[in-house]
């Protein structure tokens, strides 16, 4: 394990090593952090959009199914009344 501290020749004498600067400038680090934040926001937006599209699709399917069931029910009632009228 490397530490920045090292002991000197006398007891209780401690010195700090110079910490070398990063190879990348600070602006690069800031831009990289902003880039990853932007990518995360884009991914979140895409996930939200896909969730909304899925919800819309399910909702539309449910509406169409309900309408089809309602139409069939009405048609069956009409056919039953016509059949009763023919028998009478």
C-alpha cells in the first residue's frame, strides 16, 4: 500500500510526498462527468418514453377490446330478439 507520508531519519519526523497532478486537465474531468450525466439523462428519458409507449399500446388495446366485446354483446341481443320474433 502506497501512502503519501514517509518517516524521516529522526523519531516523529514525517514528510509528505508530492502528489503528481492527473494526466488529464480538470476541464476534461468536468466535461467527462457532464457527458456521463447527460448520457444517464438520455437513457432515463428513453426508458420513460418506452414505458409510456407500452402503456399507451396496452391502453389502446384495452379500449379496442372493450368496444369489440360491447359490439358483439349488442349484436347477440339483436339476434336473440330477431329469433324470438321469428318464433312468435
